[in-house]
C-alpha cells in the first residue's frame, strides 16, 4: 500500500486519472433507484484521494479546472442563446432573482455558523452546484491582505466544503422538483396537464412556422428553376 501512495505522490497525474476512473465506476452503480451519479462520485473519490497528501502542481490544477469550465460552457452555450431568442427577458429576470437569493442565503448562513471565506465559498459552490465559484473564490482570497497560511487554509477548505454540500445540492434539487415543486404548483396531475398543454402548443407553433416557410421555399424553387 505504501508504494502505491508513494507512486501517486511522485506522479500526481496518475492520481487524477485514477480518481476519474474510480468516480465513473462508482457513479454508474445503482441501489434500487438511488445513484450518486458520476459528478458526485468523482468529487467524493477526489476528497478521499486528497487525504493521501498528494500535491498537484498549480499549472496542472488550473488547466484541468479550466477544461471543466470550458466543457460546461460548450455544452450549455447553444441552449443559453437559443433561450434568449424565445423569451429572454423572463429568463434573465429569473436568473437574477436566483443569483441574488442564493448569495444572500449563503451569506446569512455563513455569518450565523461562523464560516470563513473558504467555507462560505465552498457552501455556495456545492449547495448551488456552481463550480465556477471555486475559481472566482480562489482568485479573490489570493487578493486579500492576509497571511499566506490563512489564504492556503481557506483555499484548501473550498473543495472539501464543495464536495460535501454538492451531494445535498443535487439530491435536494431532485427532491424539490419531484415532490415539493408539483405540490406548490397545485398537484402532480395539474402539472402533468400543464406539460401536455405546453407540448401541444410547441408542436402547433413548430407546424405553423413550417407552414409559413413553405411559400418562401416554393418561390425559391420557382425562381431558380
């Protein structure tokens, strides 16, 4: 066992890929209907591997984190701009409301519990599943006028708090959407009926747009014939 730990300390890249592989393997496990998921599993395995005192050099750490952020932006980018074209103003207003609410609630909890900046940042990032907060918090803490040891302690606690609260952030969101949300909106049957109505409206709107475009298509073929 000691030689494995020594090998991982000497070659930190092996620890990274071992964490990802173990996280993928655990994330695909299911106990009835329960599953941690790949993201949560990788986070938990990373917390465990981090207890082995494996030092990852700063360029490698930053590059992997930036690649993670790039992958998220690359995936949701087209959906984001497509949503702005349809009903952008309500979406922007709701996003602003959510950001302000999450920030205020996290700040109040941090003050009540006596958390430092690193713990508060990890709480916000994990509970709201906002990974970008980690990078922003690290840059902000590095700019504070405090001792380097305090900065290091705050930065090191961020991923731990993030990994722990991320589980409750994902599980809590799933519970709210599946159980509490429908009750707030008037019951599950009412929500199902509203979803079916929305699907019907979307199909009709798509059909209408297709019918409106047909004359232009016919005119194009006539002019080019």
